[in-house]
């Protein structure tokens, strides 16, 4: 099996990454790495090797109790589709793909039910069709590849940052500037590996911020454009600026008076080149229920 590391998996340990995508035990993965059954860019690496974007991992590890990803009849909100790809609106609360701990009710389970084997497998069985990801509690637009050729075509656009991705978010406090650019390097938090952080030795990361509305000193409604696409980038950048996303408890917001399923963040706009053509596809969706709920709360408070 061959897998290429994308920007969402960089900075992970080699053994942790393979454990995640293969559903094998960490001890079995580590034994295979030690034996030389795993190579990174054609070289043998230690289990502790820290992955870099575009690393090519080749591995041959016999399965233990192989976990089968079961197709599930879960409704898909398809915003765009052609013969090579589709774009879905992922709801908040849904994992993009299965993990070693959760193998059901993910977007991949739903995709397998509708498309079967007609999905790219470049990133393994657990990530069929998946080109990029959204956090569980972030809703919005995701591109899906129906075949490997399309996967490579779109992955090249992601790598070159030629895809336009825009998000909506409500953040705590009065965000100071109407339009600004956040340029802060992001890397994995070594003390809390499930989190990312701003760190001098991190990857260059850029987020464009546009204020859509202020709600006094309580909150701000923002439009955010990703220039780069690091894991948790928007959440980390805004938290570092002391304006964490509303209800993002992982990055310091705490639970606000309006209860929602964690961060009030939505990927609402995608612009990309249609596979194997020069046509530019532009897609935009309406604010999701979390955005509407929190906006309604602050709008009503302002009118009182």
C-alpha cells in the first residue's frame, strides 16, 4: 500500500499515523517499522519519525483482525456532482472518515453505501474518496474524488493552494480590524498531541480575516479565507489572537450562553478547477443552524 501524507497529517509520528489509518495495534505497526516493512520516501525510518507533507509511505503489514468499513444508508447533502467528483455539505457532528475507535456513522460510511468501490483509494480504505477534511464539529463543503486520477488532479490544486476555501465563524470579543491577515506558524502541541498550536518551528500558515458584523464587545461575525490549510488552522489562529471561536472548548472559548455542538464554524464557499477541464466551479451554501442560532441570539440582544 502507498499513501502520501497531506498537510492534515504532517507532524504526526509515523507509528501513530499508521495505527490510525490501518486500524492495526501500535505494537504491530512498530514491529513492522523495525523489521523494514515500512518505508518513507524509499528509506527506513524509526517509529518516532515525524511526518512531513508529501512524504510517500509504502507499507506491507499483514492484517490482524481486519476491520471492514460498513456502508451505511446515511443521507448525503450533495451540492455538486459530475462523473469524477462530488462536493457534499458535511453536517456538524459527523466524522469525515473512520478512525481506529469509530468505524460507523462517518461520511465515508455514507459514501460507500452510495458509490461502493467507485471512490479513490489513494489514502487507504478508511479514507475512500477523501481529499481533505473538516473537524467533526465543523460543517460545510468537502470535495470527494470518485477515482484516483481525479484525486491526484484535485490534490495538486490543494498542494498549490489554488483552491479558494472560505469559512464563516462567530468569535468571542470585538475583533479589532475590519480586514486583516494572520501569518503565524502552526505545529503540533507536543504536550497535548491532539491539539495544534502557534510555534516558531511550525509550518507557515496564513488566514485572511474579514469582519462581517460586530456585536459590541461580546462577539464578532467573521468571514475567513484559508491561504494555507493546516490542521485546526482557523481555530488555532483565532484563539492565539484572543478571539476563540464561540463554543470552541478545545481552544479556550468555553461554553457560551447559546449552546451548540462545539465550535460555530462553517466551510461555506469552495472555488476550484473542474477535473480535466478549464472550467472554474464556484459553490456557496447558506449559514448552517449553529451560525443562525448564535447570530439570532446576538441580533436580538442588540435590538433590546
